[in-house]
C-alpha cells in the first residue's frame, strides 16, 4: 500500500474544480479514443508475462544465462532501471541486469568486460527501431561478441520495438524473437509494456504482481477513487509560474533510478508549447535523502521559493539492521542514535526535514510506501504517469508528443554525414 | 588542458564590470584574510600526499588491502567520488572504493556483503566529527566487522576530521592515524584537503598531478589570467532572476558523480539570504549526455526559458572503440554511424545539441577537457569552486556558511530523543 498526503493546505476554488473535472474528462477521453495506450498496459501485458515465462522455460540460452543486457536509451531503459532499483534487494538470485544506455566508450568498455556471451541474453529495445545510439551500441555488441544472428546466437538476441519498425523487420529477417510495444504508447510511458516487462520477467522478477499493483491503481483512478492525484496536478499546474520546479526527494537509494525515470517522464511530457503558443512546463529535480539534505535543504529553505517538494519514503524497510549500542569514548553525542534501526533513523530524518520545509509554507506532499514491494512499484509508475497526463491537460499541451526529438536526430544524422565526408 | 567558452555573446556593461572587479577583489580578500582556506589546498596538501604514501608503504594492513571504505556524508564523500568517476578507467589496478554515504539499510547491507575486513581500510570522514549519519554508519561498521580499535584493527581505521573535533579526540584516544581538514575549509570545498586526498592516494590515484592541475588554476586565477570565470559568474549573478537554474550537461558517464558534487557545491553555497534579507540562489541541475538529451532537451527547447546550460565534454576519450561496419539487413539507416568511434559519436551529438540550444538564444557555455586526466580533474574542481565564490560575492551572500545544517541536525536529535523515550 502507498499513502499520498498533500501538506500545502490548498483548497481549490470553483475555477480549479472546473479545471480538475475537465482534465479528468480528457484523460478518460484519451483512454477511450486510444490516444494514449498506457492505461491498458497493466492488463494487456499480463499475456506477455505468460508468454515470456513459457519461452524462457523452453529456451536453453535463457535457462543457462545469468545476465540480461538491455541495449536501449531513455524510455527503453529508465523505467526498467527504476523498478529494478526498488526491488533488486528482494531478488538475490535474479539474473544480473546490465544497461547499455549511453554510447560513452569508457563505460561501454567496462560493461563489455563484465559480460560473457555464453551467459548473456541481449535485449535490443527501441520503439522507433532506429534510435542512433541504440543502433550504434547494438553494432558494437554484435562486433565485440561476434554474435552470429543467423545461427548459433539467434536465441541470444531479443528485439522489443514497434510492430513494423525497421528493427522489427530486421528481427523478422533473422527470425529473432520479437515483442512489440503498442503504437499509442510513447517510450516514457512504456515501462509496463514489453519494454520493461520482458527484461524484468527474464531476469526473474515477479512482473505479475507488478502489473497487478498498476492495474489496481488504474481501476481505482477511473472509478474516481484517487482524486488526490488530480488535486495535486491542479496545484502544480495552477502554481506553475510561482513554483516552476518539483523536487522529488526519495529517502532511500532504492529510488535513485526512479528519480531518473521521473525526470525523463516529467521533462519530456511537460516541457511544451501550449495551445496559445506559450512555452510552458515544470522542471523536475531528483534528490536522495538523507545524503542530499546536507545541501539541497539549504537551497530549499533560504533560496528562492520556486520549488514544490515531494517526499517519497518507505515505512518498513524489512531490514532490521540496528545501529549497535557501541559506546564510543570521547564521542558521547553519538550515542543518541544507538539502538535505532537504520530504517527508523532515515524515517525520522525524512519527517524532520519535511516538517521544517512545511513550516516555511513551502508546498510539500508525501508518498509513503508501506514497504518496497512489486505491487507498490507498479502502482507508483502508474501514479506518476496519471499525474503527468492530468498536468499536461491542465497546461493545455500535448503530453505524449516530443516534437524536438526527431529534428534533433535529423540534425545529428546531418552532422554524421558531414563527418563522414571529411573522414 | 581544459578550454572554456561562453556562447551567450553577452558583453558586460560598466555596472557589471564594476561588479566583476569588486567580486575578484573580495575573493582575493577571502584568501588573504583566510576567511576561506580552499585556495591553498592544492599546495598545502602536497605534504599530505607524501605523508600518506610513506605511511602506506610502511603499513601492513594497507599493503594487504584491496578496498578503501569511505564512511562520510556530503562534502566528506562527493568530491572523492567525483574524482574517482573521472579517473577510474585509467586505474584498473587501483584499490576498489566503497562509499558509505547514506544510512539506507538496504544499501548498507549490500555494501557490507561486498567487504572483507582483512582486505579493507576504513576511513571515517567528518569535518565536525559529529555528523549523525556518519556516526551511525561508523557504529554499524564497528559492530558488523567486529573492529577491535584497541588492538588488532587499529591500523585499519583512519580518521579525517577537524583538529580538536570529538572524532579527533576519539581517534587520539585509540591512537588511530588521523588527518585533519583546515578549520577554514568547509565540507563542500574540502575535496583537495585530506578529505579527498587521503582516500584517493591510498587507493592508488596520482594525487600529485591532481593537486598540480588545481594549483596551476589557482595561480592563473590570482594572476588575473582566468577572467572568463568572473565573466561567467557575472552573467549568472545578474541574470539570476530570468535564469534561476543552471544545468550542467556532462557528455560522459565519467561526469556522473561530478554532477552530484557540483549540485551540492552550488545548492549549499548559493542558496542563501542575502545582505538585504532577500532569498537568493541558483538551482543546480545535473544531466548526462547523450542519454538525457532524449528528455531534457525537449524541456530546454520548448519549456520556459529559465535555464542556462553548461556543457562539459571530452575531446579525446583515449579509447578508440569503433562502431563496427556491420551492415544490418533491413536497417540501412543505421549504417550512418558505422566507422565512427564512440568518442566521435558522443562529441558530434554534444555539438549538435549545443548548437540547437544556442540558436534559440538560450545562454550556454562549454567546458572541453582535452582528455580525462589527473591535472584536468584537479583544475575543474577549483574552477567550479572559484566560480561559486565569485557568484556568492556578486549575490552578496556568505558562500561558505550553511545556516540550515545545524538547526536541522538539532531538530533531528530532538526527534531521536523523543523516539527513544517512546521505545
């Protein structure tokens, strides 16, 4: 279970209430018209889980593997990393996941040296099937590991992409196993599609429960039982000018990759030109407590009042590691922490910082996981996606497009062509 | 060598020129009056290197170790991580560094399981010598590894702290090796003090060259040969209202931890109440290219014009990994990247994105490393510290204080006391 609490004390007026109903209506319409497809993933992807598990049980290379290498950028990778980060500690026997997400030669070399081909399944994930960096890294993987796609290594490579994309045609040509992402699901909304479910299921994660948690959240929202999401969205959207930033302050390293996913979702969905031609958007920030409270708290408290702060915390870490009652000579002050569990310490710190900030009338809200579990991981993904859709509608922008991505890619290709001529 | 280029085309007027001379004057004064001590670290810490190397050569536990565990939070850890991140790939034989920086029970358990006491040197780093989380983690380390500080394990533990701090007295009591941080050097400015130099030297990094690079930058700045730093500072300070955020966009995973260090330096130094009683500050953001350009670029280009963007890139990755000329059937578009090195690809992408942003008249500047080397790593640390000092003076704030840290700690202790009573 996850509980959501807004501390701003904000009560919407008539105008905001209208904005809320309108935005909820639009999200319902997005679902019904299939403009956005992510709402159906929690249910639709259950079939993928069944399929993947059956395939994995029958595939020798998968059975013999201990590593899942995911070659994918942005939406093809961050959501999977977010879920792995929240759950990894519960799966000591899961296959190791290695993410090729940046064409940085130093880290690529490091990752290559960590991989033995015979023990690895390579997933190439690209919605468009043409992403420049993904293709470059895929070629390097083929070259480095001397992958024979026609024969020996065919079962070692799985493609995840849009139906009919160039990558899809490529996979068909070689007879590679392929899973497709629905056309109306954009990369950053695709975590619960094959893009995230296939790698997580292959690695051994309980993706059924993950989807279950997500499905329940979708149902509750459309039944009108999660009104707090629209309320928060309305606050964010109407205070866009005074609070242009939202800081997601996760009190556990388990949220480290989640922060990165959230930043992508928020930045690419909400940084847009609105229907009146105005630049609009909210800037996402991600920090980790307690460590970052030693810096960002100073800026929040005494810097400009331009941020809302969302705390994300875990009630029960299911880890009873205690701060031992070691009494340190000459360090009597340090005894105050003795006897607490680390979970209690981090919880107390989070509450204290949240109280300090709220007292200053900085808008905060708190998201509390009862524990880090699969259902909660699924729920929180959908929660942030719904929140994003609602804010997008309230800002009168197209949440699902990314008009800059394609021209950027085109210009990069242009430069590559010029570079080629010089070479 | 690092080159610095501002692309805003901004020319300071008389008023800004006055602000610049005044701020440079104040930084000179800060150095002369010893208000801030970090300017002298590059020279003063050379002695520490000599000392550490001699000690390491004579200490059996150090000679037998393969792991350096650093127990420290914020300024006691982030700078060391930043440098390790930029240089690690050059040191395949360096000792492994493990950072205990967050009292998160899940990650603590993971890290404990990675460590063998017989092979590890534990550094406890706390300037005040009382940091709650550091002390809690230190106690857990003592308990978990059953450290006998009176006898067998005394040489395994090294303290780095202020002279005369409670931790210093503790270390003296047990006869632990201790290195001190100068009183007038704050945590976030202490990377080149014992706080960073001792762990890096013990791990095997060439800290002499690191300090050398830093020292040259300090000398050049005070000789008046790095005027671009003050120019950039003036732009940031005078455009504080229109551009409240600076995004550091590092085009290499080697800058991942550097981003975290920069965010701490910037947030805690520049988020302050100024001499007129106004909240002021600049909000730091850190992203990694190329991966994050698939999201943040959308926000930068079409969202509100509230960010300056600093690109940080590497000219020569000293890694000739090429994208092989594998021709992929049905994926003809992907052939454009073939034959480039990954270094060239990432470079072309960075330049394209920078051009796209500059064309929109969003202020950008570019920091180009000729390669990732020790001298450059030292220089870039000092560069950002000097930039921070200059901006701080231009905003009329006290760059070096952190007035929120202590009250926060006090309130946490208060809560811990209440918690103890309930227990």
